[in-house]
C-alpha cells in the first residue's frame, strides 16, 4: 500500500519532484479509444492510474510525454487516459471485461498489478528482439518482474526502505546512533552487539519517554502518558510488516496458506512493542492527531526510529532537520529491507505488441527523466541514482547531509519474494489482512499464535470459495 502526496523539491531552484497521493483528483483524458488516426497509424492506449500519476501536475507531464512520443514516431499515436486512483481499478476491470483493454498500464506497483494477475504480457521475446539491455538494472530488481508467466515488467522507479531516525533524540538519551552500513555492529553500554531487532527493542525502550521524563526501562514509567516513542514499524500492510524480518509469501508452493516464520516473529515483535513494552504506538495513538502528522508518526518529530520506504520522504521534513537514514536491524542474522517498485506494463491482450514495446521503451528510457521527476521515484538505473539523490537532498527543510547510500544499499537487501506478490482472491485477501491489522493494533492481550492460526484459516476459506 503506497501513501504518497505531492512534494516540491529543488533542482537548480526550479525542478519539482512530485510524490503522488492515493485519491488525488486528476484531469481525465477522453475515454478509451480515439478517432483521427492518420493512414497507417497505430494507436497505443496508455492507462493510468493504478498507482501514482493522478495528481494534476503529474497528468500534465504524462500528457506531454505521450505527445512527445507521437511527434517523434508519426506511425504510432499514444492516447493517454487518466483515471483517478480511487476508481482506476474498477475502470480497468470494466475495460478488460468489455474487450476494450488498453495496451499499456502504469505507473503501477507490484500489488496494483497483482490485482490483475495473469493479464500482463510476457516481454521475454520482445526484450530479445529489441536487444533491450536489462544489465543496466540490479539483477534482483529485474527478477521481481520474473513470474511464472514470464518477464512481465522492466524496472523503472524503485523505493527501497531504510531506518529513519532522529539524531537529537539519540543524543539526548546518550545513545549511539544506529549503524549506517549493513552488517556493522551497534555499541550499547560500551559493548559491540549485533544490530538486530533485539537490540533495536532495547534501544527503543530507552527512547520511549513519558511526560515525567522517565523512559520505558525505568520504574514508574507511565505508558498512558507517553510523549515520545522509540520505534514505529511500517504497518500499512501486514505482509510488508512481516517482510522486514525476512522475505516470504502467504501462498505456499502447494497453493495453501502459510505464515512464514519471520512474518509471525515480526507480528509478535510489533504487537508486544505496542501492548507489552509500549515503545510502539497502539492503533488509537497511531491514528491520533497528536502523533500522526501527514500520514506517518515519524513526521511529528516524536518518534526516534521508523521503518519506511523512500517514498515517505514526501513528509519527512516535518520531523525536523536532524533526521538521517540507518541500516534496518537484522533478524536471525539477516537484514531485509522491504521493497516497493513501480513500472509500466503491457497488457496481454494488446493487438500491437511491437508498437506497445516501442512506447514502453520510450517511457522507461527517453521519457523516464521527466516521469521520474514527476513521480518522485528513485531511478532503477544505477547510473542515474546519484543525480536523483543530489536533487532530493536539496528538498526544502531537509538536513544539510543525509546518508542516501543507506537507501541504495537497501536494494541488495530487498525482500525476496516481494511481499506484494500474487495472492488468490487478491482483493478479498487484502481486506482480511486489513481487518486483522486493525484488530491487533486496537486490542491488547491477544494470543498472537492463535491469531495467526485463525487468520490463516479465514484466508484459506476465502481461497477455497
């Protein structure tokens, strides 16, 4: 689940980086299909917006990119169709069901695409036919789009995750800052220890403070009057929350529901952090005006450490100018950085696969600079990432120096398989996961082993229908 809003950043004082928000209202182009094709001209329809791309500023860029391609390729006309995010899934399903599917869809994340699992064209032959160079992207990111039906996508925009933290809060607590390099130890009470979730728990307890100034390790600490929390987990999706402890999938190789061991451990760690140890916000606190500014508690400046994706930089300036990035803790000796990614995909039903691939290549190549700027997306091409972070680092209110290398290093620690991979009855399955997330953050005293078992049973019942 992506939460993005528009954010302005500077590039030579004029460049705008816009990060999209689910639910923005966008100007919509004319509906499916268009007239006025020149003799011999092929129409390629580009559908948006299953993920980002529906903000008015973004739609203007997308229309320009479509027009620029058409001007440079008079034998192909690109027709751009923008449907606001809230209605895009239903609109695309209707078009597919009526036999009038578009040719290209995007930008779309892994989860958004999986809502239409099996509808995407295998690009393997087109990649070979056009000698498209996949080596310009990290191989593990290329492999995200390699599914049982083939290579259904090519990398475009990526959003690795990292540990956002407030330097000043560590200094006030007389604690060392978390390590920036994956694999480096943490110094706690003068001793070097592994930077893992046990260590993060201990540090988070000391960084959780009540209104009397007592931290969560001290006698007399009052969990009902907390003014500063030590840790915030990325809780938008229970699958993603689990993925920070290790890659996995709810769908087993036999098609039955499974709960990966690292995910169950992550859910327990998060649940105990809320209801037993009190260094993580419960749901009511998380949803309160005091602790949830702009969509994520870290933005309020009242959270010391927070797991989140790079796209969350849209609101991080509100946390103050003393934040930085660090390596995510390890679980069972391995650090995992849950991963988001957007790209454009060709629909399996296209009548013009060669022309559609020409357009796709343009969006990923010549048009990518304008589009990435509009979406606020980190380029999947390694050679373009330094320039991206140079620009992002100039955002209003950001610290003078941020260790962006941490985010780049997170690519090598991306969860495999990606947590947004396909599920049977995808939308119903996600609704059930949301139901359990809200139950767990709203009610203490639950037996999480039993909860996971019950969730597993209910999910299997959905799949068996």
